[in-house]
C-alpha cells in the first residue's frame, strides 16, 4: 500500500479490557492471542479505539471494570492516552501514542437518578450503549436467539438519552431491539452511532440494522461501525462460523449501507477481542490489507478515509462538548 495514504483507524468497538485477563496476556507485548495489543495497533495504524467496559450491567461491575480500565490506560508500557476532548485526537497523533476512549457497553448499572452517568462523564465516558442483553431499567436488547422483546425505551431510558447527550456523550444504538431503537430516534437531538452493527438485509440477524434504520441513522447524521464478527458477516450461513470468509464479506455490508444511505454513514466497529473473526481480519494488524482490498474494488482514498476514521470523528465533533 502507498505509504502516503492516510489510512489511520478509529475503531468504534473493542472488548480488549475484558479479554486481556481472560487470555492472561500483556497488552504491552506483541501476541498471537486475541486481536489487540500496542504493537498490532501500530502495525494497523489504529489511532484510537473505543475500549468497552463490558458488561456494564450492574453498578458493582461498572466500578470493578472502571478500576481495570484505568489501570490499563495509565500503564506507561501500554503507550495509551485517554481521549476526553475532540482536540485530544490531534494531541495523541502527534505524541506517537494510541488513543483510548471510555465506552460503556450497556447502562444497566447506572442508577435511576443518573448520578453514576454524570460521575462517569467526568471520568471520561464519551460513548454509551444503552443495553447489552435482556431488559434493563432503560431499554430492551435485540435477543440473539428466541423471541424478541416487544418493549422499547422506558421513561427513564428517555431521560438517560437526553442527559447523556446534554453532557456530551455519544449514544450507541447497537444491541437495541427495534422498538428501543425507534424510541431513541424519537428523542435524540444529536447524531447517533451504531458502534458495531451490520446490514440485516445481507445477514438476517436482529443485531444487524434494517434498511429503514440505516436510512434514519444517515438522516440523523450518524454512522454505523461495521462489525467483523463472523455471525454478523456470513450471508450464506447466518449465525455460523466460517473462518474462510474474505474481505468481500465485509465489503458487501459496506456496499449496502452506501447504497441505502451514503459513504458518510459507514465507520468501523470491529468487535475485536469480543467475538470470533474470519482469518482475513485475524487482528487489528490486518487493517492495511482491508483498505488495499477496498481501494482495488471500487472505493477511493477519500472513501476509505471516511470509513476508517473521518465519519466517526465527525460524529464525535457533533456530540461531544
């Protein structure tokens, strides 16, 4: 790939903080286990990523995971810098470090008075998924199997969206069931981010987005992070693992979102360290190969810059204070 091509990446969703202790691996040491470490971030030119607190389903879990998150970010060997303000992206880039953005995957552990939300904002929370699974005090999730919940946002959920956006936290609509998604659309005042979701027309999975949802995210000036997990990519056998899936399986979802909405509606939300990936994107070091594939198959350098980082930067600029 042309070394002059600016293909820096902002990854909209990774579960590395959760996965590291399970794998008993050190982020500061290059590994063939998992998908992220400081060296593979450099090879893949990942400028920053949303490192999720997962699952943020109880207050106790949030507190434990926050402690783990700050130990992870503050360890000098990891070469990370927390991003709290939009200007921090340029500071991180010039410093040679990699950016870490605090994200909650689920809001179940946030109290009804939203005190923990406000405290978390001051700690640097900049992206919030309303739910991961089941039903909580705020919303209902898309179920992976079985019948779907029919309930949407609660009144407290509507308050949560309003308060998060007022503070300057980007609201994530991935994992919401369809009624909750449309309730968020009713109350949102800022662009939304589906951090790690694909196109349901291509892979009929409730975690993927319908065409109407894709269109309304586009109208909302939001963006959608393409998820690399095999079960959401595999159009031939949805929900099935196929490690031989190629870059075309990713491109199919990008193509569809561009056709239904626009190039401005596509970002990256890999779900690295949170799901099983096809070999073509075995870890974050493979990003340059993905961009090369897209460049050879109909996408321009400007298109790829939008997908890899510019679209998500625009959403952050419009949603953060």
